[in-house]
C-alpha cells in the first residue's frame, strides 16, 4: 500500500507538468493532447445496457432486448482500439499512473454525454489479493477515486470483494468467460446492510464480453442493491473480442 501511495503521488506530480503526448508525441499540457482526444475519443451512439456501438437513434442492441444484462446502464468512453488499447495496457500493467487523469477524464465526458443520473456510490471492480500484490495497485480503484473526487460521490474499494483468484479472461474464449468468473465476487459480509436499496455504479478499465461486470452486478443485486450500472474507459467491439 505504501508503494502504491508513492506511485500515485509521483504520478499526480508528473501530471501537473507539461509533457509529450503519449499518442502523437507532440508537446502538450497533458498526457494525451486535446487534438488526439478529439481525434480518437469522439462520442459514439452506444447501447444503453452493454455500451456496444449501435446505429444513431437506437437505444438498445438486439442482444440486450432479447436477454437484458444485469446492469441497467453501461457507459463506455471509447472503443478498445488504437491508441487506447496501448495506453490502458501501460496504465494497467506498467505503472503508468500519470495516464489516470486522461482516462478518467474521458469517462467523465462519456457520463456527461450520456445524460445519465448522477452516481451516488462508485465501486471499482476488485482484484484478487494475489493479483493486487503482483501489480501493486488496482487500476479500477485509481479511476474510481478520480471520478469520485470530480463528482463528489462516495467511492468504496472494500465493499465488493474478489474472493476467487481466476485466470485472466483473455485465456478463455468468449463463451467460457462467464464460467471463469462465476462466484468470483462477494459483498463484505459485515457490511451487507450498507448495500440495501443502494444504486451502485461499477468502475473498470475495459469491458470485453461483459462477463466480469455481469457477475459482479449479480452479486450486488443478490446482496440487496436496487440497481447496478457500469462505467468503463473502453468497450471491446463485438467483432474484435478475442
């Protein structure tokens, strides 16, 4: 935890100084310059329930109309592709915490564009204890902390727990990912009463098939949450899902 705090403080200090854009390498005031944000993060029409792209004017995709997911709303800032895939990898696996302001900023933009109700409780998708020790920080918690500070809402990184250290989802074909994360989450047993009737917003970096988010949402709903939505930086387009 001490190491993570130092990394985060160093990243916050670095983010205050002008730097080269991580995409175009131009000199800018932030890690991804305004020109690259406008070029690669334009708002797209998305399904309200799963955040996949849909035609303009369509609210929900056919799959969500046929079999609605447990999340009542899904908001994604960008599609998972260039340059965001590389930036998220650096942020997630290589201590590039100075990218957090840019990534969280895109999530805030997407939330405002969606005209969604203001969140009241943000819960980052948790890592297992094993993976948290290996990585040193939870990238979803870093994003949630920034979102909570910007929106003035509660952030809780300990209410939802990951109780099963599952292999990475990328190791499984899409149709096996739900099974990989089944029973992977639990609500902190001594705090279940805090969840009763709450409207919860899950926060994560990437949503691929949606299996992880769906399992977390079902866990929260079974424990008494009245509604669950999800915000992510990037949504993997269906045809790109590995």
